[in-house]
C-alpha cells in the first residue's frame, strides 16, 4: 500500500527535486557573480534539508489518508462489491474533495444499479409466476386429452389416429414438465428435501408410467436392481433426472424394432452407479463434450426436430446441486449410456 502511495506521488517528488536542483543552481550562479563560490557541503545540506521537509510532508499526507487507503485497498481485492462499500468508504472520512466527489459518483452509480437489479428481479419473478401458472393450466387439458383418448380406444374401431393424438399429447406433456422444472431451478434450495431414496423404485415407477410409450415405440425395458440400495438425495428432483434420461433413451432408440433400454446398478466401493443404456443412434464424438450445454442440440438435434437442448442441461444442473455426478458414454450407431453416480459424500450427510 505504501509503494502504491509513493508511485502516485512520484511526479510530485521528481518535480520537487527538480525545483530544489534549480534553486541550488540559481544560488550558485548568484554567488559566482558575487565572486563567491558555493561549496559541496552547503549544497548537500540544502538538498538534505529539503528532502527532510519532503519526507515530513509525505508522512503527514500518508497518515492523513492511511485509513481511507487501507479500506480502499481491501475493497479493491474483493471479488464482489456491494452498495455497502460506498458507505464503508464514506465512514472513513475521505481525505480530499476529489475523493469525496469520486465517492459520491460511485455511490450514485451503485444505487442506480441496485434499483435496476431490483426491477429485473421483480420482472423475473412475475415472468416465472406466469410460466408456472400457464404450465399448471396446460396440464389440465393434457390430462383431459389422455382420458378422452383412453375412452376413445374402448369405443372406436379405428384407433390409429388416437395413437397419433396420444403421441403428440405425450410430447406436449414432456415439454410442459421440462419448462416447469427449468422455471423452478432458480429456487432449487427452497424446494429441497434431503432423505434416503430408492432409485430402483423410482426407475420402476417411471417405467410403469411410460409403458404406453414403450409399447407404442416397440421398445422393451430391462431393470437389473440386484446391487441397488438407498441413496441420500431428494426423491422429487432425482425423479426429474431419471425421467429426462429415460425420455432421451426412448426418443433416440430404434423405433418399433424391439430395441431394449437397460437400467442397471453397480456398487463401486463407496459409490453407487445407476446407468440407463440404449442401443440408439448415439452421439458424435465432436458433440459429446457439449451435450450438457444449454440449448445445444448438435447433429442429432437436426435429425430429431423435437430436441430442445435443455433436457440434459436440466439433468446435469440438478445432479450437481444434489451432489451427484452425471456423465455420458456414447458411440455413434451403437447407443448411449447415461450414468448417475451417488458418492459417500451425499446430500443426506451434509
């Protein structure tokens, strides 16, 4: 801090010594005209005396600004600056009118930013509230359409068009659920419940819920839960992750070719690995590092127009918040395996 203080006054110090040298030179010329000579000790004494007064002035100036500079130096090295920083500096009694003017400008700018942030936060809350209400309103007609399709299949002979309606309704339902979960991410910590969860039970429930899709797509589920055990997580959010991975496996598996989706568990020391493997189109190697980026659809997204690029981003974000690890292994033309790793350092123990 002292070094910075001296660097800021380097021009003043150089000017001071230039002025001192000029005075000594003027005195020498005057004494030379008067047929007298100024000797070296006198010149050195003059230089030493002026240096003393310079050091005294610098010391007084430093002591006068020390508290302010120390606080300013500390705030400058903080990662984030809040509006309180202006009040902290103001409390140190800025040592100059220039510092006071800069402080007023800084405080005014921070207050403007704070008001804009509050306005944007309010707008975001209103937008999120609208999205949540809209999704909940849309889920009602989705449920009604599902019931009407089931009734129609019992009374009508031509059921092919009902299957088409059911398929589109399922896509609509998945889209609404994805939107609702994305909207809730901002308040993740407020909607979190740590508990022991059975991932195998969640997988079974989801397989039963999506049995119409399995039948319609001609895909068979296989669940190997021999090594499954309860893990510390949040049942609702964990269900969202598994549902998204299952939806991707269904979407990218070979349709109506008796393909299989395998759900398996593997115990690895203090970790439990839960995998969902399909035999679908796979993910190109160049796309694999970016599959968890928001809105990234890659090469498969161009082939499957229903891809949003948000499903895996949602799953990865939730997994990270829960303290789990999610990664993919894929080979083009052979399929994709999504693995969710539950470690001993769990949400339940933190």
